[in-house]
C-alpha cells in the first residue's frame, strides 16, 4: 500500500514492470479560474483493469474526470493515453480515440430520443471501433441488456427516470466500445436497488475486458468493483493500494473517508456486491 500522508505503506510507485499502461497521469494540476482543484496528481491505469478513485464530496473527483476527458483544461502536468499525449485534446477527439466519459448526471442529450442518443454514440466512436460489428447488432445487444430502453426508444431522454437515464448512459458506452471508460458517480441519485444494478453492469463490462476508471462516493461499492484504488482528498491523492487493502484498513477508512470499519462479515458481503443480483435492467 502506498501513502503520502503518514499512513503506513510503501513509497508510491508505478505499474509493475512489463504491464501495459493504458493511461498515465503525471503531476497533473487543474484549476477553475484562481481555484486550484487538483494538485500534483499522478497515477496509472493498466489495460484491462478497473481502478476506483474515492473520496468525500468536494475532494476533486469529478474535476479529475473532466480534466482527463478534455472538459476542464489541464494547467500543468502530462496525461498520456495509449502512448499518446492528450493534453489539450477536445472531448470528441478523445472519444474517437476510445476514451469515453459518462459524467456525473448521466450526460445524455435530453432533447434527443433514446435511439438518437445511441446512434450518436455509435457515430462519434466509429474511428476507433474494432471488428465489424454493425450499429444494428450492437443496438440489439444494448436492448437485450436494457429491455426498458427498447420500450422507450422513441422517447426523449429528458423524460426518462433517473434509473432509465443511467441505463441509457451505460448503453451509450456499450455502443461506443471504449478502450477506457471513465464513469463519474454511477450510483448518484439512484435507489439502492438501481445503484446495485448499475454496478452489476459495470462488472459485466469489466468481465468483457473494458478498462474502467470509476469515481464514486460510495466507497465500499466502488472498491468492491475495482482492482486498485486511490483516495483523493482536497485535490490530492493521499493513499493508494489494492481494493482489498483499502477496504480492510480501518485507519484509512476512518482517517480519509470518514467511515467506520465494519468487520469481516460486512467485507465479505461487499466483495459480493456486484455479483449477487440480476444483471439486466427493466426486464
């Protein structure tokens, strides 16, 4: 486990030698005007893994995702995606390269229909899509995974419920076939049942080999999905480690995340969080 603030652990390091690093962030700073929202952030995401960034409200989690996806300018530092420096790239350029961001609040186009949202996701990612899958075949896959969207295909996205909008956001990601999926607060505004189902879909993506970076206030849910985690506090990473190391470390849970360590029974239950419920929505 790696720490920068007095928690026992090893000095921060990078990916293990010989692993494929898909996203590399070095000394990144980002600001809103005079307000420095992110400070000296460095981390890596390896191909095929799921990484969680957790922290309290206001820690800078959403700003981190917006900076990586080109929505918020990077003041300094370097971001490399798939071997290419992407500082200053526009969001649509990053989507074409395979970096897809589902922002906090879903990010669907409210005035467009469900079908139009899905078609746009397909069109924007056409340059980087592997294989010969057609729009119709991927649309059918999305409708099989999210049956409610088939029923709502002609309805404006803005008229969907919060849960249905999250389904649509995840279906857009499915049609984009991203190399790296950035997802911001997937459980925000959802009932506990729908939140669990959202993480179940992410677990399916993970099993399919999609590389995922997730930021989430629900610490246990996020770390139960992820291979590794980083704790963000006041715009800085303060500790990192495997998900199990972070989940099982009462000092980290208490000192950085403000939650109590709940014992082994709770840990076992949370490890099963993403596999203990149905994987289809709206059936």
